[in-house]
């Protein structure tokens, strides 16, 4: 039986949610039915994920724009049945190419709640990453994968895309991680952790502001790098928190650090679908997060696997008054809904 040829396209394979999920799906769809290829416009040397069992092609370009001719000729030569791309500027490129390849089905995967991201970064509609060109490009796309209900509604409103072209597929649990052993910390220091890009929308600054109000011994680990690194360092000094904080730009042992923590802190103002929140729940570490647009509320159940709060006052309350949530119950809350088999089947349905 002839296999269906599916091409996954990414700008890079650097550490990030879209990169992790897309490469995971590419490697795990049924290889008896699908011939999977991963096309990366960036450099092989920057890859944070090891890819096995499928063909991978790096175009070795510094920008998506300079990779456009190479992408075009790759499509022309390989004639995929389906193309799935992710991240805004690349999705725009694929939409503009779609009319040329009439026998190929083009699918894009959205990674953010666009309107909210634009507001947070004070971007006008014309200056945002989603330009007028994107509006035209998305009209040519056959299907859009959104990670959450909020994202789907926002995408329909922003780009006037028919609802039948939208499908919601949550992100999967992408690793086999051991469940943490205990909720108890024997040294008397409460251990908090945040994992994510250091940027305005991730809200690390408001987490630091609230931590500065605590009157007990704690240690806060921040894993990630990004444009807000200097501002976060300034805030750490301003709140006199330097001795209580460890900063780690990048590590492949994220689950180990989460497992050793008492509470995962998310300060985000908006989220697409937070992989690290899902990973924390699967490890058995509860999450404290704001109820913001995006997929957080599709993962968290208040006082079951963490705390979903409406304001900073409530956030501070749960920093001070954590419940004894059992790791096995926290894991059970996400294990079935977001398991690999469930999510991969939904992607395979797109390619049928």
C-alpha cells in the first residue's frame, strides 16, 4: 500500500514548544501508513532535539525569508500529500505557496492567541507578526490546528477563517517521565520553579513581585532565556531575592528540576498551550497559574492538580497556603486526556 507523504516544516529545532511537539508528532505517526519528513529552515548545529526514524533536512538558512526558494523547490521535487507547518512567519510563507501545489493539502499549526499577544507587546495590527500578508496567506490554507479553544476562537475572529477549517488538538505528553515520590520537603525550604522563555507575556516579573512578599524560606528556580533576562535580573536585585534564586538558561533535565520542586509557578498573561505546565502535572508537581487566555485552563483543575486564580491577591494566598495534593492524583488528571496515543490519532486523522 502506498504511504501518505507528510512533510513537517519548522524554522528551527531549537528548544521550544512548537519544535518539541512538531518533531514528536513527525516521529510518532504510524510509519506503516505515513512517510514522514521533517524540513527545518535553520541550522543543524542549533538542534536541541534528536530526531530518529524519519528523514530530516536542514536548509541551513538564518531566516525563513532566505529559505523560501529552497522550500519551494523541496516541495516541487518531493510532492508531499500533506504539509504541516508551525510558527507565524513560516505559516504565512506556506499559505502563499499553497495555490501553486494544488495536489497538496496545506495545514498550519497556530502557536499563540494572536490578539492577546499583540496587546501585550503593544503591537498594532499592521506592525504585528501577523501582517496583512498573513491575512491573505491564511485564506489559502486547507486546515488550521489550534491548541486550545481560546486560540481557535481568536484565530477565527482575527483572520475571518471559516470554522470548518479549524480543528483543536491539544499538545501531547511527549516524554516518559517518572512520577515524583513525595510531596514532602525535608529541609524546610519551599521549592518553587518556573520554566519558559523570559519574555513580557510570561509574567516572571509579577511572580517575583509576589515572592518578595513571602515571610518563609523558599528557593525559586527559573529555567529559560529570552529578551527579559536583564529586566528579571534587575527585579531580583530590587526585591533583594538574589540568595533565594537559581537561574538556568537551558537544561535537558527539566523534568528532574520540576520533580524536585514543591510548586510550579506560571505568571503568564496569555498562553498558547503550556507544555511545561502539562509536564509538571505529569511529574506530579502542582501548578499555580493565572486564569488567562489560552490552554492553561484546559490543563489545570483548581485544587486537583494545582490552582487557577483570577488575580494577584489569590495568587499570593496559594503561595502561602498550599494544599497537600498527591502526585499520583495530579498525574492522573492529565495522563489520559493528553497521552501520546490520543493526540497522535488526532493528527493522523488530519492526514487521511
